[in-house]
C-alpha cells in the first residue's frame, strides 16, 4: 500500500454554510470590542479581520459547531478558532 497526498478523482472540499439570525449591530458591536482588545494588547497582525472573527465566534457559540469544521471552511487552524472563542468571550463580557 502506498500513501499519497493527492485527492481522489472527482472530489472537492466541502464547505458548510448556515444562516445566522444575527443583526448587523450585534456583529459590529463584537467586532468593535475585538478591535479595541487587539489594539490594547498591541496585536499587529491577524489572519482575518475582526468582523470575520466575530462572525466565526458567534457561529461557534450559536450552533455549537465543531471547531474544525468552521476552521477548515475559513482556511484557519482549529486551534486558532479555539483561541478566538476563548479570548472573545471575556472581551464581550466586560462592561
């Protein structure tokens, strides 16, 4: 048996899409909180902008999706989505 890194013929990566019943105001509010947090910790670079991070975190919290599923569909690692979730919850809970 030989191992190859090639995909089987006629296959394509699957992306799971869902519709989140979120208002633009909710997403913008969380994105603004993230921007403020990233500025406070002097983070210079992120793989995705705060708005997209906010949507991914809200999807994780709302639908309890597997982190790997959301990570793969957004070209980031599972550990990155986990870190975003863990850091965003305390930021959004601040007064």
